[in-house]
């Protein structure tokens, strides 16, 4: 047994679908604009680095951490490792 709905009962559902489609379209356009602006910024940065005679190298997070730890004052380094050890002990106790 199928129930046939009149057009008036379908209007709210159609309006809801239309709003979602419009929102999705706006989000897609905004994403494309943002991606384009990001790419333009990256291209500009690479251009400036090339003019300075430098090249853009991909840097991973652990490289940044290692550089920071290498140049960090010894007192800060000791505090960093002491806190890490205390957190591990606290996790083991829990």
C-alpha cells in the first residue's frame, strides 16, 4: 500500500534540500577560492626564496623539534625532559 502525498507536504522537504544544495555550493566555491589564495601565497613565497638564492625544503615536525631542542638552553631542556618523565610515571601509576 503506497501513500501518495500532495505537493504541499513535499514543499518543506524540497526547501530543505535546496538550502543544503546552496550551502554545499557556497562551501565548495569558498574552498576553491581559499585553495587558490593559498597556492598563490605559496608560489609567491617560492619566488621570493628563489630570488634570495634559497630553496624551499619540506620540513617535517620532528626536524623542527630536533632543531629547537638542539638550540634550547640547557636549563629549559632539563625541565622539558623532567616534565616528560614525570608525565610517564603518572601514566604508569594510573
